[in-house]
C-alpha cells in the first residue's frame, strides 16, 4: 500500500510540475495581461497613462497620438490602486524606455480604504519572481505570499483569477494572437450607455465617507519619486465627477485639497473636469459609481484632456 | 386465541383500510420500504389503529423498534397471550 | 483552524502517527482526546472548558441517577442545564455578531463555544436513553468525553450515538489497514474537492446577493439563481465537510454515520429530510417527533401535524434565534403537512405518470421548494429577506434589461473572472450530481487505485479555490 501511495504522490508531483511550468509559460505570454504584455512587446511610448479602470477605459491613446504627435500607451489596470500602479510602472520601466510624460489619474476616490489592504490586480504574479514586486505584495497581502510559497500551490490561492487568465492565454495562443484587441492598452467600456447593474443615483450620493488612506499615499509618493529618478514629468488629472455626487460629499473637497497640495508641492499640473458640461447629466455616464463616462462622451473628454495638455504641459 | 396466520391476515386488512390500497400483500418480511404509504408520518396512525383493533397497547420504544411486519406480529402475539 | 485547512491536515497526520505508535486502547483514546482538545483550543479556552465540563457533568449525573432510580425531575434538571448551556452560548453568538452570516467567515470570536449545538443534542439524547433504560450508563469518562469532543466532527456533526460510537472505540485498530487508509483518503479528497473546487466558487456570487450593500440583486431572476446556487452550495459545503469528517475518522478505524444520501435527488420534501443532514433529523425524529406523535396518536392526522410543527419549531430555534429561521421552519412545516394530506394522490399520480416522468416533475419541484425556504435560511435579517422577496414578485422586471450576450455572460469587465469561475463550479457540480451514485460507491471501495487517487489530488490542486471563506457553513450551528 505504501509503495502505491508513494507512487501516487510521485505521479501527482510530476503532473503538477508540468502544469506549473505550463501555467508560468502561458501567464508570461498573455497579451491581455498588461504586466506580461509590456515585458514581451516594445512600446516606445512618450506618454504613459496610469490609473485604475477609469484610466484604462477613458483615455484613448489613438486620439492623443493623432493630435499631439506623441506615442501614447495606456497602462491603466481595472481594479488597480496606487500600490498596483506603482508595480505597473516599475514593471514598465524594467522592460521599456522611460516615457517623457506620465498621465496619472488621481481622484479622491483613489484613496478609498477598500475594506482591506489587498492588492487588486497582482493576484496572479507568483511567476514574476521579482523582489520589489514580492515585497510590495508581502506588505499588502501576506496571506497570499505565505500560501503561494508552498510548492505546487503557487496559483491555487487566487485560483479564480489565474484560471481565467490561463484559459484566455491558451485561447490567444491557439488563435496565434500576439497582441490584445486594443494595442495601446485602451479598453473601451461596453457598448450600452448607463450600466443597469451599477448603483442608482441616490445610492452613489449616499456612499460612505472615508478617511485618508496612508498606505495608498505611501505608494502614491513612491510613484512620484520613481518618476523623479527617471526624469519623467507627471501630470495629475481627476475624473469628471458626476456633479450631484461631488456636491453632496464634503469629504471629496477635502481630499481634493490634499491632492492639490501634493501637486503644487512637486510643481505638477492637476487637471479637474468638474464644470464640464457632461458632469451635469447622469446619462453621459456608463457607471456612475466610479464616474466612468460612456462611449459617446469619452472622445469629448479626451479632447479636453488634450487641450489642457497642449496648453500647460507641452508648451514648456 | 388467534394463530399467527390469522393475525397477519387481520393486519393485512388494517393496512389495506388504513392506506386505502387494496394491492397490499403482507408477509413477515414486509418493511416500510415495500409499502409506499408507510413512513414515519403515517406510522403512529397505523399503530393506533392496530392498538384499537387488537385492544392492546404498545410503548413508544416498542413502536419504533419494529423492523418489519414479522416483528410487529410477534409483538402482537405476545401481548394477546 | 478549519477542517479543510492545512493546519487541520497537519493535526490529522500528527495524531495518526502518535495514534499508531501506541498499542494500548486507552492510550489510543487519550491521544484522540488530546488531539481533540488541542483542536478546540484553537477556538479559545471557552469551547474547551464548556465541552469538557458538560461532558463530565453528564457522565457522572447519568451514572449517579441510574444507581439511585432515575426519575423524571432528574431528567428535567439535567436537560435544563444542557438546554440552557446551548441557548446561552447561542445567544452570546447572536448578540456578538448580530446575524449569523454577516460576520466575516474567519475569526475566533465568532463561535463562542464551538460544536455546542451538536454535543448538547448528544448529551440530551443520552440522558433520555438512560432515563428510558434503553441502555446502561457509560463506564468510561475518557470515551464519553471523546465522543463529545472528537475533533474530526465536533464543529458540524454528524451527531453520534454515544453507545454506538463507544463500541467502535473499544475495537480501535492496531495498524493502519489498506482499507481504512484508502477509504479515508478518498473521502477526505472528495470532501476537499466539494468544498474548495465547487462550493467556494459560488461564494462570491452568493455573498454578493445575500450580504451585499453592493446591489448584487437587480432582478427576480437574480434572486432565483441566488437561491438555487445557495442550496447547491450548502449541499457541497456541508457534505464536503462530512466527507472530511468521516474520512478522517476512518483513518483511526472509526466509522461515523453518513449524514447525506443524495438529497438533491429527492422527489418530495419529506424524502429530502430523509436524505439531508440525516443524523440531525434522526435525532429530532427520535426525541421529539415520535414522542409527540405517540402521545397524541389517537388524534390521528392531527397528531402528525402537531408533531411536525413541534419538530421544525425546535429545529428552527436550534439553528438560530432569528425570525428568518422561524419562517424557514414554518415553510417546511407547511410543505410537510400539505404533502402528508396529498400523499395518496401523489402515489396515484406516480403510478399514472410512471416513475420516470414523475421524477422529471417532482425532483425539480422539491429543489425549488427547498431553495425557496433557503432564501430565509440564508438571509441575514427579515428586512433582507423582504428585499429579496419584493424583487422576486416584481414580475415586470423579472429578467435583466440587458443584451442577450451580456445576460448569458451575466457580467461585465473585471467581474468576468467571478462569473466564469462560478460557471465552472456549476459545471463541476452538475457533473458530480449526475454521477453521484457511481462515484460515492467507488469512493467507498477499499482498493487503492493509483489513477483515481492521483486524479483526485491533481484535480483538487489545479481547480481548488484556496483563498476565501474557508469556514464551513454549518460550523455556525
């Protein structure tokens, strides 16, 4: 019996090693995973867009390219927070040449204490084997680090996320696709206008008040110092907040002051779009809860962004 | 004094009447599994009818210890003596 | 420490090694008791003290009372203490955490006295049995305490019959046999698979619907899906725990009772209760249902009705103090009474339709009825249940108002990962349910098969979701 048992264990170990090897292989080559994609394909971008899903879904590099003549890459990552942004930027600079400008989405919301300190995007990064990444993850998600260091359980902890990406990657490699659908990293929001699954207007307005999140600020400042070291100039911009939401929440204004303070401290421009005409109508949004515009209004927002960039950044 | 066969026959009559099912044929090995209507919900009612019919009384422990009709018949025979 | 967590398996393996080092039966029992107390101590000192003190009290009380004529007042006295302890700790739980499910799944303060719901029932049953002179009191305090604390099953059952358990304790094996090891390992693996590969994949979805301030539920369709999924999740979670408990006990040569017998195949609610959480229902049948039905048996149908009502009323209180549990209990009382009245007609219908078509209609119907009652079972509060019910009856907005494609995918952007995972879990659940009968008989076979066990281990590690909510749902009770 024990011989059989040991043989079984051996069979399992062989299979699991093979599976882990294959997982590593496919993870590294998944074009839709931005952190993998930038390690494989050269971007040569002059402007780098950084932020959460709002950045990924609202800043269209093709519009920026055509009107500024500079090459743009959108590194926005759905669900990302400053710590994730920091890791994204770190990874980007590791494999790519440093951009001239960094367009960083900084909204009061970026400082939400989201229940716990978990990273939201680096749930699949067990294969990166990079000490900087490892230390950040260790600080924010110690359980994950502890668990994924057990042999053969590297991808088990966040199985839901890794499984999805492996399937996606296998699909891409079967179709022999080396690039994602949207090459510049832009992920246009889904077709329909206001998402019915999103919060209703009144729910958004009564959303909780919050306290400044120091962990987020730490990584926010790390992004700034990383850019200073590499000679990248940063531009902050704030989302076009839905006006009822913004006006009803006094906290937001306090947050904005602090952000503005950090911007002036470092002599960075800070663009806000609170008075733009589409912030008055909830129909212009795709998702109210995170002030995400829909497909109809995004080009207009990009025009305003480009105008501001031309006026106050590129002129120097 | 009734014989075992008589008791079984009378039991069969009670079962048929209680469960309104004329197809019931009992033997000592019959269990609740063989008779669709006979389960924990109808058991106590059945027991009550049997008690009245034979003018005997069972304790709770006896009632829930019958594994099949044979057990039941033996218990009735013992009580009737 | 949760059953299914790595710590649990370290404890199991450690206990096994020490257990098989000794040859003496008493020493083996002591090893199991120490391991059980160690397990309990992970949940704080209170569970250990409560469990040990109540065991000692019940043990000596039964012995003493048996010698000096066990009368009814004595039975009332001891069981008042047992019930009081049970209710007191239940109350502390409710008081501390508000509602059962709203608490985070991981946290020691959550269970004031782990397993008290299960061993209290064992003790109450034991006292009644001794009072009724069904058997003589136990002579060994060690095995009596072990029966209450045995670590593989303390947190969620199965509920043991002290007499039967102790007879298996007297014949503990001296060597780990191939049969025990193989069956034990297979049961542990399938249990872990049920929990980590299937039940866990639903938790994001279900928590979103039942706990969320996030408006997870938008339409009646969502409520229906949430209730169905919860019933499936509860089955896989709970029976997965049972498999681990039974499999672990098997490693020590102890056979625990089965607690599930393919409940999702029931064709009526009464059949459901014969297949679901069997040891608990047996306890209720033996100590509540039958005595009540016996007492009023001359009232015929009314006796049955009254017995059903008392059984489920007590069952509802046992599960928790909330109004939602009372509604859950009432629904089952209603189902069972209606079924009892329609029994003859249903049997005729069965003959008319032939059992295949009957099954085709009544298996889903039973599932729907039970799932509906689970809406109340899972809801955190009456207000939550009401919110879900209102969505359910709003027939104009029953289906979500989005395109067919996104309706099928039922999710946009980053939530896709959860949706895909949930569907994968659902696929596994359906496959398991289809082959349940064959699979469970295969897993109880004692021949060590390299392909089967390798498959189970690999499947568990490749598809297991190890990160969230590793508590078993029934640990709350």
